[in-house]
């Protein structure tokens, strides 16, 4: 799985990029059933007088036949990445189960005849 990181009003250190790639790269084990899987990650920072620094992220996991999109905000970069990872993992598992159950229904239909 390839990870493409786009930045908006934000600069990342090499250490932070490695952390992001390590955290989100672990999702590749859930994408093993898909031949091509790419992840586009957009990270940014909003600065407001009331709330201070707020990080936002948009992740788009491109799978054959379906894209999974996650939008999140967080107070720290680490909490933001963890939220995005957790939701992507849940969506990938849900998508695989849906695909599996559809395949079972189809095979059950053809075995009845």
C-alpha cells in the first residue's frame, strides 16, 4: 500500500512522517484481499483565537470498486492519526464482511439448484 501525504498550512518533521507511515502502513494487513490499495492523506492546521491549534485530516483509501473517506479533527497530531487509523480499520473490516456475505449468498443461490 502506498501512502501519499499532502500538507496544508503545516510542516512535518521526518520523524513525524515516519510515525504516520508506520501507523497507517499497518492497515495494509487488512487490505490483503485487494490487489491495489492506495492511501491519500491530507493534513492541515487551523489556528483560531478561541480554540488554539486544531489539526484536521482527510484520508481517502482507494480500493478497487470503492473508496473509503474519513474526515477527522484532533488536538494533537498523534490523536488525529490514531482516530483516522481506527476508523479506516473499522471501515475496511466492514467492507470485507459485506463482500464476503454477498459472495456467500451468491454461492448459496447456485448450490440450491
